[in-house]
C-alpha cells in the first residue's frame, strides 16, 4: 500500500513539473496590437492583422517585452533600402574625408610645409599653361604664314589652291583647340586657388582643434 502511494505521489509530481515546464516555455506570452481604427486587440497567437499593423509581445504580468513593427509594403521597403544606401554613402564619404584630413595633418606638421605643397601644385599648373602658350604662339604663327601665302596669291590675281585652303582651315582648328585648352587650364588654376584657400582655412581649423587640450 505504501509502495502504491509512493508511486502515485511520483506520478503527481511529474505531472506538476510538466505543467510548470509548459508554462515556463510559453511564459504566458500573448500578443497585442492596434488595428487600422486604433482598436486594441489581444490574442494567444499571431494572425495576419497583427503582422500587418505590428504587435507587442506581452508577458503574463501585462508588460511589453518586445515590439515587432508592422510589415512594410514593397514601396516602403524600396524607399527604406534607398535611404539606407544613401546614408551608407554619406557615412563612407564622411569617413573618407576624416581619413584624408588625418593624413594631411600627418604629412604637413606645420602651416609652412602645407603652403609649400599648395604652391607646388600651382607651379605645376603654371608650367602646363606656359607650355600651352608656347604651342599656341607657334600654331598662330603657322596660321599667319598660311594666310599670308593665300593673300599673296590673291593680290597676284592667282587662284588659291585647294590644298592651301584646306591647310588654312585645318590650322584654324588647331589654333582654336590650343586656345580652348589654354582657357581650360587658366580656369582650372583659378579654381585651384579658390579651393586652396578653403583647404588652408580647414587646415588651420584642424590644427587649432588639435592644439586644444584633451577634455
């Protein structure tokens, strides 16, 4: 008899533990959400409406332990992806700028060395401009000589041969190209001067911040 009672007691204990385990696993979790009209709903299981509007996981004390946002539409998901990509590009650009500025400070420990590097850039552009100017003068002289030959023939009442006319047209194109190149180079130099002024101001600001004592 005592043995039978002991067996029954063990069975009852195991049953109790099983129920307790099930409650522990589920944790008394329920779902709540607001529908399109703002009405509050509770459920022991998820449904399409809860997933559509988003829902909260609520424990058996009524406390929200997790919020799951609503499902996005394809258009919203596409917009979110584009926004995330744009933000990633912006962050990457900011990081690249920070790296470049750090390298600049490391390469030029003082303002004088930084100004020298800027002047070297201008000197290189000036050399290119000077070379183009020499080439332009040479091409202009060649055009002038061709035009003079054509003028001499016209004054002599002689026909201007086609090869000379073609050479003049071709040489005019060469001169025009050289002039356009010179204008671009001069515009680039002017833009470089403006950019260098801004970069120098930024360099000074970074050096000033670098000189500030750490808080």
